[in-house]
C-alpha cells in the first residue's frame, strides 16, 4: 500500500490546493503535503520495509490493463529523491510570490503525484498515464508563471514532449498487440518475442521518447529555454527529478524488452551522449546567465549516465543508480543558490555580479560545497557515481572513456568560473547592498550539503538500496 499512499497524498492535496485562495495558506498546505509524503516514503523504505511494497487492482479490464504498482530498488531510490526534493524546493522558495499561488502549488503537487506514479507503475498503460500526469502540470506552470519568453519556451517543450509521448504510445500499443494475453503488464511485454528488425523499429520509438525527456544530444534543444523561462521552483523539479524519468524508463522499459536492439545501437547512443557531454560543457563555459549555465551542466551530467547505460557494465550501472539520486541533490542545490541571488538582486547575469562572499559568506560557503559536488570532487556524493560510470565506459572502450573524461575538466572550468565571478573579486553596483540568505533557504541548503558530504563519505546505503535492480537488469530479468 505504500506506493498508493505516495501517489494519493500529493494527488488529493494538490486537488484541494486549487480551492485555497490565501497565498500563505497555499504555501503551508503544499509544504505540509510534501513533508507527509517524505515521512511515508522514509517509513516505507527504511523503517517498515515489511509493509506491502506493491499493489494490484482492476483498472481497465476490457483493455487488459491493471492498476499495478511495485517498488524495486531503483523505484525506492527515485521515490526517495522525489520525496526529499519537494519539501526542500517549497522551503527554499517559500518567500517567492506567485499570482494565484493556490493553483501554482496545486500543479506542483500534481506533478509530484505523476512522478511517483511513473517510478512505481508496473503496467505500461498506467506508466504512460502517469508519464503524462507528470508533464501536463508543467506545461501550465511554465506558461502561466514563467519569464518573458515563456510562451515560446513552453511551446517548444510541448512539441518535443508531445511527439515523444506519441512515439512511446505507438510502441506500447504495438507491444500490447504482440502479447499472448493482450495485457499491458510488464511481464507480458517482457515475454514478447520479436524479430531483430521489429525490435529495431520499436526500440527507437521508445528510445526517442526517453531521450527527449532526459534530454540527450540532439534531442536537448528544448531544455535550456524551458529551464531558463520556467519559475525556478518548477525548474528544480524539471532538472532535479523529472529528467530521471527518461533514465529510469531506459533501465526498466527499454533495455529489458529490446536487448538485441540495445546491443546493436549501443555505440551510436554512447557516441551521441558523449558528444552531448562535450557540446553542453563547452556552451556552459560561454554562458552569462546562471540558469542557462546550470541547464547545460545538467545536459552534460545526464549524457554521462545515458552513455554508461549502454555499456553493459554492472559497475557502470551501479554508478548510474547512485548518480541519479546525487545529480538531483546537487542540481537542486545549485538552482536554490541561483534563485536566492535572482530574488534578492534581480539578476542572473554573471557579468553583473561579484564580491558576494563579502556580503553573503554563508551562501558562499554552501555554494562552494555544491560546486565541488558538481565537479565530482572526492568526498562529495558525485565522486563515487562518476568514478563507477567512467569505469564502465573504460571497460567498454578506452578511447570513448578518454574523450568523455574531457568533460570533467570542462565541468571544473565552468563551475569554478561561476563561483569566482559571482562570489569573489570586488562588489558591483548590483551586489553592494546584498545581504546573506535567510533561514529557510539556509536550512534547505544545509540539508543538501549534509547529504552531499554524507553520501560522499559513505555511499553504501544507496548502493544497497539499488543492488537488486542492478542484479536483475544485468541478469536480463
């Protein structure tokens, strides 16, 4: 029943949120809902693991679809990431003001419900339903509360994701008609036997949908605009949690169903992913807008995960599992810093900032830790994940691993350059009267910094949480 509660809590509280008119009440309601969801997630995963971790009930029997939910190790890890992220996002942006705040927070909670559903659904049609439930509220969040160019950015986001969703739906329906029992169950899809030519076609229908969501090169062009124009709270969800939908789907819904096609096209996908890593890193170096810099940084990090998934390496897959969680933690921390700067100073341009460490030393210290995590410095959470992933790439092809390794140097360049331009040197007209961060932002960042250091020093709990998924995936089950 735990998966049901994880979906129902944000879903029902989100619906109620539409009827809350007072801004502070809407914020408090959303934060309370997110905290309760976090409590349920932690209790179900760590303290009461004997409580039923799956659920199965009739849903659309005429179509052969059931409301089937299950939590394996990867699902638990991503459920935990989702549950941790939302209260921290609401806390860090608590003083931000939104027109019609009740609807804003309601849509955020509906997005959380959709994400939870994606990570626990074990029926293909149900998975598709939650996939759309997670995306649809984001369209409204971006188009109604975004920046000046929000309509163009949202339209591009909609076109990309809509096309991807249609391709995935076509693939799902094709597999459905190939099943022996005309069922959308994961097990029925897994049992379908296809000719290599059939596998290739359906493989690309699914892969393109998932590649758009991650996103990887060349399906990434919607992402920087959407991240820049969305309200930062929504950007945190998009970058920290929602991109994991694509990686998760590759592991659960792509590679197990099309192993021959995955092997056949692995090198193409790995090369595209590595090209995307270098391309995004080089563009990040040239950015003057903090949000766009973080957006391209995220593309580079996701590219490494995507490449590693197709190396058929157990060590590499373990690294991807760890890094999905760690990337979410790190990038949300960077977005919180970017939002704190923008809300106080009214700008995100590196060229207009400087000397903030003199005015906001606490923010400077916390950002430096998050920056070190972003470049995978040893003793930060990202180090072990990147080490394992590069190990997987190295075992696949030493030259590809060497080229991909250039992104480590580039990440250090754009990340440390951002830190230097924003926090060091002389103050500017914009930063002269800056003050340090307030308690709610400080608390959110401190929690993230603790997670960064704790998982950097001792990553074993995350490895243990996902080892069953790694074992099953490598065994082809």
